C-alpha cells in the first residue's frame, strides 16, 4: 500500500495510462483506413515511419495533406474503386479564396523620392522638374509574391524539395490529395510507397507517377498539378530602395525581385543590375531593354542564395522640351552616347518640335556651366554627350505665316490665308457673312417640334395612346424622363414663358411650364369666381411682405418709422389695375388653360454697322494700333474708302450691339402692346418713334380701353428699382446689426436679453422677406381719368423691352387692410372713400385710420396724412375711380401709450422713494 501510494509511482502510472490510450486511438484510426481499402489487416501505416516528412505530417495533419482522416459525410467508398488513405478533402475553393485575399491586399504607393542635385539643377534651368526615367515603374510594387502562386507552371519547371503536388486519381482507385516533396526529394503515396520526384520537370511528372502507380493499380487515370511551390531566399544589396534578404517564390525572376524591393533608388543604376551566383556575375541586366524594347531575354530565373546587386547610377543626361518622353536618362557608358541616341531614348521629337537647333547645357570640367547650340542635323546628332548634360528642344513659335484672323459677329470666324492686295471685302463678301451660326441654330429650333408641345397627360381612352413618341416606340424610351408620358406635370419639359428676355414672366408666378394641359383636378375653392383657373392665372398679390408683428418691432426700435413702413407696404403691393390686367389678359389669351409660351424676341444681337476695327502690330516697333472702319458703309453701301487693305497678322473684329452700347436710334427695339389695343402684339420701334406713335400704328385703342389704368413697364427702370431696393435692404441690415450690438450691453436681466434676441430674429425675418421682393419697373404715366384718345398718351421715347398694357374699364373697387370685410365692390360714381370703407364694415379696432391711403389705378398713391381738410376736402370725401384700392393699415404702435404711462409712473415712484429716503437720512 505504501508502495502504491508513492507520488513517483502515481506519476509513472499516469504516463503509462496516457500512452496506452494513445496507442489504442492510433490503432482504431489505422483500422478504419484498412477497412476502407477492403484489406484484412487491422492496422496499416500510411507513410514511411523513417521519413521525417511523414513524421511531421502525422504531428500536424492540418498543415500537410499526406495523412488526413477520411470524412464519412463527404468521402464515402466508391462502388467502382477504393478510397486511398491520406486523401485531402480540402476543395480548391479554399486555395482560390486565399489567393484572392492575397491579391486584394494591395500595398499603398511609395512616397515620392527627394529630388537629386541633378534634378534640382535641371529644374532651375528649365523651370520644371524632370523625373528619372523608369523610376515610376516601381512606385506601386506588390508586397508579396502570392499572386505568382496562381501563375501556371511552365513545363520546364524543375520539381524540388518543398514543392507540393496535387494528385487526383479516378477509376478503380480514388485519390485526391496533396503531397509535399521532402528534403530527400521524395513523396510517399499510400499503397505505392516512396517515389523520388526531385529533378523531374513538370512535363515528366505525369507519366512518371502513372508508371509508378501502375505497378499496384489497374484501370485508373491520373492528373497531376502543382500546389504550393517552394520558396527560395535571395539577397538584394547595393543602391536598392529596400535592400535586404527576401523569401520569394521559386518561379520568380530577376525583374520580380526588383519589383519586390521597390526597384533601384534614385542613386541606383537601371542599366547595370547584376545577378551574382556563387561569386560569379551570371547576368548584367539592362532595365532599359525591358522598358524601351520589351526585351526580357536576360531576365534570369532566380535560385536559392542568389545575390542581386544594384551599383551606383552611371552618367546621366536630361532631355527636356519638345520630346515625347522628357526625363533624366542614364547612359550605358560614359563618353560614348550621342545626341541622336539619347533622342531615341526620349521617344523622338514631338510633332511641334523645331528642327533647327538644340540647346545644349553642359558643366565644363565641373567648374562652370556653359550653353551651346547644336544643329539638328547628322553632325549635330553625332555630338557625344557627357555626364550632367542638358538637352532642350524648342517648339515652333505660335506665329502664323501669312494669316489673317477674323472674329466676332461673323458666320465663319477663324484664320484665313493672306494674299497680296487683300482687303476687308475679301473676308466679308456679302451680308450673309455677318450672320452667326448661333442665329441660324436658334432660328432652326423655332420650327422644330419642341418639347413645349409634348402632352404631359395620358390619353383618356386606350385607343388614343400613340404607338411612337417622336420616333421612339413605347416601352423603349429608357431612363430619359423627357420621352415618358406622366400623369403629373413633367418638370423636365421646360417651355418658354411669356415675358422678358430671360423667358420668365413678369408676374410672381415664374414656374416653368411645358404648355400642356394640367391633368390635376382643380377644386372649386381654387377657382376664381369668374371661372378662371387660378393655377394658370398670375395671382394679383404682392411679393412677400412683412407681418404686423415684425413691422411693429421695427417701428418700436426706430428702424422703420410709421410713414416709411406704410408707404413701403403700399409699394410692395400691386395695384388693382395690375390684378385686373393680369386676370383679363391672360384669361382672354389662353382661356384659363395654358400659360403664354410664345414670344417674339431677338435670337441673337444685331450687327453693329457703325463700327468695326482692325488690330495691327507694327513690324518696326511692335506697337499695336487700331484701324476702325464703318461696316455699314462697306457692306451695305459699297464705300471703297472703308475697304481697307489687310496685312499679314491683322485681326479683324466685327462687333454686335450687345458688345458695345450704341445710341438708342441705332438699337433694335421691340415693345409689347397688350390689352385693349386694336392690334395687340410685339412691334419693332422705328428710329425716333414714341409710345403714342407706336400705339397709333397698332390701330389705336378699343372702345373699352381704360387709359387711366394703363401700365407701362421698362426693363431698365426695373433694374434701377431693384438696385435701389437692394441698397435700402443693405442699409437696413447694417442698422439692425448696429442696434443689436448697442442693445446687447443694455440688458439688465435675462428677460431683456430674451426680448432682444426675439427682436433680432424678427428683424432678420423682415430682412429675408424684403430680399425676396422684386421690382416691377412700372412708370406712372399720370394720365387723366377721362383719357380715351391716343393723342392723350405722352410722347415717351421707347426702349427695347418696354411693355404697355391697357386694361378694359374695371367695374370694381377694392378695400383691403384693417377692415371687417376685405372685398371688392361694384364701382359707383357717387360713392367716395368713406362710402366704400363703410361698405367693408368700417375700420376695426386694430386699424390706423390716420394713415389710410388709396392706390390709384394709374399706379400713384394718395395717403390720408397728406390730404388736408383745410383745403376744403377730407380723405373720406375723395373721389374713387374704377380699379382703385383703399388700404387701411394696422396700428402697429397700439399699446405704446399705456407702456409709456406705466414706465413714467414707475420712474416717479422710484423718485419719490429716493426723496423720502433722503429726508430720513438727512
């Protein structure tokens, strides 16, 4: 008992027990292999126990495929043959996935090298830095040679220790396994034995293994492939970018190793890369042969222990200028390379290189730089170059020989050949030579079936669906939305809006239109009482204006006095005449279904007939002078005095009226006459013609014309008004910012700070609203109320883009603002301002009746504060005319009096307390 209880005996027994269990487990494994082969032996070895490779395979079966257990779920015995032990069940997909992962592991590009002294010298001479030829080839080298494992093995590849063979056998026997060549050059195949394969080429291994296995098996076929190849170790030394020892694939060559090391450094040679083996130079590799000619004949395959030596760079020559590959080149040997040979290295001359001389810059005896010129002939090409030379080839100058340049508003601008005695008339033979191509292009587009006529609604009946959409069959229109029917309005179909030059209408509704019907059903609430669709009728509302709260904040802060505030609110509103004209004219023109889409305007600016110029450079002093001439007299009248003679190098410029502002009499002016005019339309203005004359030429006015409410707008006036409005908004913004800064230091408590922040936000909202306001460009004509004749129109000179609208006599008067019922009322000549205010219910308690005003149909404004009753008339007794609008603004300062009384009471109370305290103290 004491013997059995000794600790040493327990340890020995534990070791013996583990050994027995391991032996039993191994016996069971070999028994399974024997049963799979159909043999009677209970245990069978799968490799030579004396082989070290076999022992390592038994110890680590996950790494080597010579000995692996058979998986019953995937590798069942074949009815036609037995399953050999040692079979590898790993599919080729794992290897492919590993290779793909290795290929995706792309290293980053190498950083740029610091410029060498020679590169800096060349950069100082020519103004730009030249690269070293061939250095960029190694900027993105592979990190490993894993991709080489996927390259097919050549038939000449010699098998050696470390290579892996993939053997697949089918027929009477089934085998799919990997075998690694051991150090003795052999592999062990179960049931076949040890087979020596080292020294055989890949082309011989198939027949050799089939012969060896045929001694044991019959009726089978065999396939052999290479698996993991052996690795070899090489050394890269010298002027390499990354020198050191590298373990690479046995398929690698000299160039593969160069890519692995990043190639030669800027101080390394590309023309004398040596491969040393056993102390001898096997090959002297010139990388230029590969780069220039694709020659890899000296690209030797590497063997274990090879040394790649990169010597220092040899003589270098820089080639710059008009060559196809400007760079710094290394010479094969010193004092033996000519200029012609180095130009061939630079891929020859460009097609614009000058073939006269070459500028050769040289360092003489390492003391001083000199410049010489070498002719680009046979003798010049034979010039021997030295280390540090710089060749620079010049390009041909940009001067044209015997050429005349024609540019500007012409049909065919360009350069023309100069001939002796050539004159301007030779360049411009007729008037058609002055019509630009853009003009004909835009004129041609007017007659095309433009997208403005493409319907955007699906046909109601299926029989109305067309088979073709502009030549494209239905269903083949692709992803282009312009060729698709839509149940909603297509935003990609942009039509030409009726209005100014930019194509946008003057009304506030400037949304693009395709001119087609709107399929959306318009609710009755969105339809005007007259039956006009509001969706297509420009609304008679003002641009965004300020709210009463924000305006009151400006008023109380002193930024927006009451009179200025109310006058601006009146200016920001359209008159009732504008609303009447907008609804009437558009409704009559399009029947409430279409927006205006056709217009008559200039496709291109007209030619400036009064001025053209010749730009000429003097050959004596190289000064440039201008020779003007009258284009109209030359082309239209044939004046020979304007037909100036041309010289080589002259530049003839033809201007349009958009290039230089010409007098009004010479401008091409189009005006629009709309409304109650006998022949409404677009008219060209004759020189000196006024508004009255144009209206008379258009047939005069209709009986329903309302001259007092006519509207005359001008584009130039609109631009000035918009500029003034923007300046006013900028001044207000500056004043608000200044007041906010000053008030920030006056806050006594958090409530004051919060109130100031709220006021600042409200002021900013007002500024944003004002910036959205747009000027109309309207000019008040001050017509008499009873004006009905064309002779009563002013003799107003016209400009291009003017628009004159004469509405019919309206039958309503509008009352807006702080009244109980904002509405329009039937015009009654006997009623006055007060009568219409009473019809609207009168002013409510929030109204500021002292600042009421009337917007006349003519565009003028009459306010109550400027209509004095001392002259015998009051504001309520003013006459009202058709189309006028009465506005009663809100009282934005209401409540200020109460706040003032409370503030004064607080001050008086505090003052009384202070006096009482003083009396008590003193």
